[in-house]
């Protein structure tokens, strides 16, 4: 595992690495966990204000961070809180989600090489994929009795495994324990700590650990 801190690396070295990265552009597929791109607390702030559920969201997030909820349990409980909201409202919310600027620029530039995976329902996040110009996959929803319910939760490990037939290097970018299966299927794992420290179990198997969007993108340009 290597921890990258570009503030301590001289500019000539950076330029050299970026040149090497440009030379092999297109040989890797970058698979991002959705939570590495977006400032998720911004979603919670908007939802808390609109629905008056700030305490419930905070409690749910704490339970998930402390490992008391599996990713599937967390997703189902979160979805239950949002069932009363129109689908178009949720789609608009995700479409205007503030993104980390460096990662946003990287994906826009190399959209053909990028895939975003999320446990959030696909219909919620599809407009974000269109905006970024890259592929995006999420869990499946179905409409039943006037409400949207989860019909199939995305298997991120299987999604990465499917890419293995491309013959290209698979680079997984994640931050939480739920990203472990994705890292196990990838050739290179990059643990990211933009808002919080990456999960210790993820750090253990990661090839790199980074803490800023700029650092991440400089690293990805060398892979």
C-alpha cells in the first residue's frame, strides 16, 4: 500500500508522471464508488430541511459508520425515508449534487474510461451519468402500490468482474467497507478519504490511499 501526498513531491516529478499517464491513456477502466464523487452530506442537508428528518438521517448514518447496518440494510432504511418524495424531485436532487471538482474534471475528460457504481437506485442517479458523460449503474427499482421499492440491489463485485473480459486494467476507487468486493475484483484499488478516513479494512487491501481529489486524479493519470 502506498500513501500519496503530492504536496511533498516536486513539480518536475509530477510532470514526468503525468506525461507517462498520458502515454497509456485508455489502457485502464476506472470504477468509482458514487460516494467518492459527491458531497453526500449536502444531500442529507437538503433532505433534512425538506422532510424535517435531520435526527433520523444523522442516527442512520452513525449506525452505518459504526458497522451496525449492512450496506443493504442502510440503503433500504434510507429508501423508506424517501418513499414519500416524487421520483422527479429525487432525480433533480442528485443531478445538482455538488461534486469534487478535480474528480469531476477527470471523469469528463476520460468519460469513455470511467464507470460509476452506486447502491442508490439507478433512476435516481441516471441524470448524473448523463451530465458527466460516462456510464453509471445503480440498484433497480420497481413501482408497486403507488411506491417505489428496491427490486434488485447492485452487485458491485459482479459489475467489476464483467469488465474483466475487456483485457484492460481495472482500477477501483472507493472509501467504505462496502467497496471491499469491488477492490477484490479489480487489478488496482485506491482508497479515498475525501470527507472521512477510508474504512480500515479497505486500507488493508488497497494499493494506494489518497486524501484529496487532486491527488487522486494525478495518481489515476499514471495508471
